[in-house]
C-alpha cells in the first residue's frame, strides 16, 4: 500500500542561525526510515513521466522501488547505470523543474522527493562500500577530455566503462570544475566530489591537472599524441561585468573570483594563504544560483548585511526556489527591482557605496520575461563595502582561438549537432556550458553522456589509431 | 613533479630558479607567464618566464621575496619540487619587425625584460638597455644584459653603481641624443612604467609595458587581474600581460595592486615568524 501523504518527507537541515556562521553542509539528508517512507509515496505508475524529465534518463521508479524495499546497494546500481555523479546530482539538480515536475503525485500534493532519495542512496553507498569500481578491460583506444567539470567527468566515466583509455586535461590544480571552484562547501561538500573523482580514477581515467589546452597543448597536439577523439567540456568561465563606473574599485569581485577564493582556495579557513576582503556590507548583483551561493558565502565570512540586488522581480529570478528560501532564512536581504548604475569609492579607492535606481516591469522582452524599466527619480545609494557581480559568464576563447575548423556562434559557444555533440571538426565533440553558455550541472552531464555515446559509435566505425590531424 | 634543477640567489631579495617543466618549456615565449603553488595549501601566484630551455625541458623564473608565498618558495632548495606549475599563459611579446628598441628594466622587472632583449638581439635588432636598481647590492643580470644589447645604461637611485638617477633620465638622454626607437619596452614597478610611458608619449614613441596584477587562475576565469586600457576593461592574463603603455590606467592598477596589502603584511610576518621558530634550534 503506497504512502498517500500529500507532503514530501521534510529534509533535516542545520538551523539557519547556526549554519549562517559555518561552511558545513546545510541539508543533512534523510535517515533510512525517512527514505523508505518517502519511497513508498511512489505509485510506480505505468507511464513513468519522471524518467523523461531527467537529462540522463535515470530509471527513477526502479531505484525508488529498491529504496522502498531497503535494498539500497541495488538502488545505487540502478542510479549508477545512468549517472556517474549521483551524490552530486542529488544535491544540485533542479529536480523541481525536471523529474519531480512530471511526477503524478504532484498533480494533487507534492511530488515524490526524487532528488532527496537519489542523494540518500548515493550517500548510503559511499558510506557503506569500501570497494572502488573495477577497471574494465581496456580496448587500447585513447580519448582526450578537456575540462574536469560535470560534462567532462561524465563523458570520461561513460567512455572508461566502455573500455576506452581516457585522459582528462584540467587547467586548474584540482579536478571538478565548477563543482570545486564554484558551488560552495555548504551546498556540495568537496569530499563528495573527490569521492566521485576517485571512482573515475579507479575506472582507469587519468586526471591530468595543470594543463591548459590552447596553451600547454593544443587540440592538434592531442591528436598527434595518439588520441583518437577529443571531447571539449571547457565550460563558460569568463565573467561578465556591467560596464558601469567604479567596477574596478577594490572590493568589486566577479562571482567567479569571489567563489574561487572561498571554495577552491579555501579563503574561509583561518590561516588560508589566499586572501579575501573582510567585508561588512555586501551587495551581490544578480538573481541566479551563483548569486545565491556568493551571498550565502559572504554571510558566512562574517558580513553583517548581505543583499541580493536584482533588476527584475522575485518571480523572474532564475535561481532555484530552494536556494532563494535558504538564502532568506539565513538573513540575506532581497532588493529586487533594483539596478546598480555606479559603484562609489572612498579616498583609498575601496568600495564605499553603490548608486542604484528602482525599476518597474514593462512589456515582455525577447527572453519572454517582462523587461525592467528605470523608475524616474528613484536613485539612491546603498551603503556597501563590497560588491559581487554575478550577472553571467561566457565561454573561454582559448580553445576556439587556437584550434582550426571549430565553428562557434556569435556568443562564442561551440556549435554542435544536438543529438550527438559533434562539432564541425571530425573527431571533436563538445558539451556543457562551452556549448550552451552558463546552464546547470545536470544539463552538462547529459551532454557529456550524449557525446560519450557518439564518440563510441564514431570510433567503432574508424580503423584503430587512424590520425585525423 | 616540478623539480627545482637550479637555484641561485641573485641579490639579497631576488632568487632565480630553474624548474623542470618540459611541456611548459616546449611552448614558452618571452613575455608569457606561469602560475605556481609551493605546496598543497599554497596560493596560486603568477611569475613571468625569465628564460627557458626547450631541449632540457626547463623554465627559469626569477622572483623577489615580497610576501609569504615567495618567502616559502625561497626556502626550497635544488632537488625539491613545486606542487603545481602551469603555463605558459598569456600572449607572448611581439618582437617581429622591430629594428631598434630601448628595453627598460626596473628592479626584479629586469628578469622579464632580459629574455625580450635577448630575443630582439638574436633577431638582429639594435637593443639599447636601460636598467635601474635602488643600489649596487640589488643589481641583477648586468652581464646578461650587456651581452644582449648594443648599449647598456645602468642606473641606481644612490649612484652606488652606474649612474645616479632614474631610468627615465637615461632614456630621455638617449632619445635627446638622436636615437630613433621603433618601440620602447618597459618592465618594472608600476610607477616606473607609468613615468616611462609619460616620457615616451611626449616623443610619440610606441611603448609596451608588462602588467603583473593580482590573479588566481590565469586563464580568464576570475577577472581579478582586470585593468583599464584605453577606456576598456582588459584581463591581463588572457589579453596581456603586454599592453600599450600610453593607454594603461596606471593609477587604477597601482590602487588595485594594494587590495590585500594588510593581509599580505600579516601573512608575511607570520611566515617569517614560523621560519624563525623552525630555525631557532639550529641557531
């Protein structure tokens, strides 16, 4: 008999007043009992609409069935068939717009908490299994993956499982991409990312850090070195700025810089070698998940007042509802319909305020959202000593500028065939933010998966070690 | 691992290290830079390539001990290894087509100016080098510059070596004496590059400066290294590090370089304090 409760099992979390002073994980995860109780809410319906909402097509009802029976390791096996990073996805996927949005239980009441169950199963596996996955027999064919972020790691994992010798080239000193430099510890503990990367290494994937493709080696040299196919998952790492006066004052950060200092370089720890400004009043400009992450980091670093400054209304905010709620619980102020026009500095050229205007919403623009219009005479100065610009990123030009035959669109994103991830150059595939512009972890993973499948099909039809230079 | 093949102290605060890094050595060109970390907990710091040996697979860096990280780096010896060493980053200096060039180096900036002077000299360009230091104890690479230039003017603030005065005075004299330079390349403290650029603007001589701002990744990701050049925001790591000296907003760059001064002083003092503790039993 299914559990007919209209509500999801609540996820235990650290209390807001406690967690806003530490970097430990906010959500604590289901207990075994909560997980089994929640799993019993799944009707195991005939049409399984949830699967079509998952970019990597996890067999959701099947893994939930195993959770209901208490067969957690079997549940993990089902997850792992489709996802290389279940502990990550269970935490950062926007399930409310994907699998859970299609759940029939959501028609009347709340959908099954698929994300929380995925997280539970992956964590249970990591806590109870010592065995690293076994390295499959090698087929002797080499594939290069550029970028150790979500799309690259997924592509590498899938190809390794098929027997390919995969080398991942990462520009930073640590693998993980946005999972380690961008998403904060309190939302995605770095030990979890490392565990997933260790699993890939056990599958035989080589992680080559400190390698900037386009500088240290070129794509052509990878082919010369004997790689038979290349996947580009270099992300969208270039931060945008608004182009307003005062943006180069001391105390203005891109969200990338702010988060990289905090997460990758551990600036939040006492005695870290990497500095970060000790700001008291912080404005984070933007309304996405990255803005929420930056604001919540600023609070944890000890700021008295942190505001999100967003030019549209809360309804148009691209951030996940859960992130917005968590941020509000932690005391982040939301100054919506507000747009900065100038950042003010003091004599020493540190930030001393931000001049803003109020906005109102007009007609829908090309993105379908109502476009913000300046309210006449609404100018005011926000008292801040630090500004974090979180208004988006663009793909890094390094690879496209150093590789012949790769077509890009006018935003600098690689042009690929959607069903295969194939670029305009033979043997070269791409996916993730490098193709779409800034998007989500799971979409990047889906693209990595698609490309792995296409690379496998492509190489099966190629004579071994043929050169495509 | 990136092993230190050679270590040489060039003056009391400046050290040369030759690092085993074959892939970086294969691609490095004068004007480019690398990023290194001393140890697992270390910060990422950019250093400009001072020399490279493609056959040996080594890259030479020359650094001044200014903060905690360079202090730790200076504690390493030949045979020790660096945690990370990535590059070559940035755009190489343009030297093609230059026939007569004045290369200006200030302090540790001479380490970066030298490979450019050498490359120009090897290309057959006439190189006039002007190098400046605070005093005779801090003079580095004098012999190397002499070999790589047709004319070398050594300046010190106190006159203890070469002539007394600033590099701008020497450059002005060379220009006034009728030398017609295709380009002036100035590398050193921001304030020196600012005044060299001011001087050459009066004479209408194209001037290239090498910027070395605070950065983290060195690949365009953090934007911490941004500068205003000709009214536009540029990232030193991917658009530079070389820029037109007549367009760079030096005052802004000088301000930005002081962003973490308080933190750096504190970190440097604790690094020194730690080292003193470690060294105490042997003292």
